[in-house]
C-alpha cells in the first residue's frame, strides 16, 4: 500500500481512467451483444412457439380423427355382432326348409300307402341328415365304447360280462355341434359282477 503523502506517478494516475475506459467498452460490447442477441433470439423463440402451436394443433386434429375412427370401428363391430347373432341360424334354417316341405307334402298326400309314407320319411330323414352335416352337427351313438361323462349321460348301470363302464345300450343318441356337446347321449353302462 502506498502512503497518502507519496505523490502518484503518471502511470498510476492513468490506471483508473484506463480501467474505466475498459469497463465502459466491455459494458457497451455486452449491451450491443445482448441487443443483437435479443433481436435474433426473440423472433427465433416466437417462431419456435408458433411452430410448436402448429404441431400441437396438428397432433390434436390427428388425435380427434383417430378417436373418431376408433369409435366407428367399435360401432361397426357391434353392428356385425348384432347381425351375426340375429342371423346365426340363417344357413341352418335354409337347410331345414326342404325338410319342412317334404313333411308337408307327405301330410297332403290323400291316398298314401304305408310304403309311400315310409319312402317319404326316409327321404325326409336324408334331407335332415344333410342339413345337420352342413351345420357341423354330428351324431353320438357310443354303443360298445368306454363311458365318457363329457359326452354321455348314464341312466343306469347293470351287471354285464366284459369291461366295466362300457356303454351296452344307447337310449337316446347325443349330438355335437363343432365338437361341443349339444346333447349328451343317454346310455346304460356295464358294471362288474360281484365276486362269488
């Protein structure tokens, strides 16, 4: 530190002015840089905001369209389901119409003999079997097969020779629709004879 009585040299006198000039120049440069940057940055930010708002509006519009499309697909699917359940039996009903026609024709015949009625019933039965086949309805007649509780309903069990739980009499045939049981076959099964 210098003593206060010591006179300042010319370089020391110029130092504070130099510091003020440098500080003023730096402030001016900073101000002009901020001003220049501000004029460049503000339009850039405004442009970015405008672009972001356009993209947001575009995405909102796309979302609304996707939502509407999803709603239309859902509504069409519900309509298809309703129509499918309403007209599910259409094909089967079409196949059954000739059976009904045959039965009505048999009843309308005045001078029918037993033989002609039998032929008519056989023809009608063939039409019915054909209708069942077209609808994938299959007959279950398990005589001699092992008892299957999933496809058969045992009415009784009687003692018989052979393997126990074998179907020995079919009281009523069962039916499957596409391998699903519509009606189980009513059967009588065998049981082992008691040991003597």
